[in-house]
């Protein structure tokens, strides 16, 4: 059982390493900083709340 869980752990890695982002996002450091800023200032909370409540026109 432990071997199965351990071997599956690697399969669930998601996302893209920051340095492998496409160029149209700008530098990876800039993209990372924007996402951190949006998390800190509540932007993501507003987006998710709007999506969950169907009020996406208010964004």
C-alpha cells in the first residue's frame, strides 16, 4: 500500500515551473510577483467569489 501511494505521488504534480512560462507572460519573476500581489490584495478572492456566485460582470 505504501509503495502504491508513494509511486502515485509524483503523478499529481501539477503546474509549470516558473522559468518555463511562455514568453507572452513576461519574465517569470514578473509573473510570479503579479500573482503574489493579487493573492495579497484580495484579487483572487474577488475572482473566485464572483465565479462561484455568478457575478462575473462585476469584475
